C-alpha cells in the first residue's frame, strides 16, 4: 500500500473525476462531430457510430461520478485501467495518427494509467 500525503488522494481522485466527466460531456455534446469523423475512418457511421459515442460518453460519466462517491474505489480503478487500455488499443487501429498528435490525446493515457495505479495502491487492501 502506498501512503499519500494528507489530501493528495482526494485531490487526485477528484481531478480524475473531472477528466472523465469533461471527456463524457465533450464527446457527447461539444465535439461529437470529431468523434464521428474518427469513427468514419473505419467506416463506422450512422446508428453504430452514435451507439459508440453514446456508450463511451455514458461509461466516462459513470466513472466520473463513481470516483466522486468514494465507493469501492479499487473496482473503479481497475475498470478505469481496462477502459483506458481498451480505448488506446481501439484508437491505435482506428486513428493511429493520434499517437503523434502534438496535444498527445493518446500519449497522455500513459501517465494517467500510472496515476490510477498509484491511487489503487493507496486504497485499503480490500476491494472497498
């Protein structure tokens, strides 16, 4: 178990929550057209593209709100690790150019994964 300084766990968990919630809103409302364009690169369009974006936005929002509850966080952290890894693999096939994007939309996942591991290891040993 990692012992974080007082208040760090709270700040890190809430910043992750913000990231997930903002990503959910951005994908669903503000940059939906970008998501549709990315999916269209692999001939994913129409209802299937909407399902992909809506499902991803829902999962992102679910994780964001879950982090705020503080309930069974180890499970939440494991889900985040799986989801970020899955998203990274999918985008690697759908639009691999995002690995070299100057704003690092995929490369940022590596330090985020490390942060989640630190938070997960700072939790009590049970799956609470």
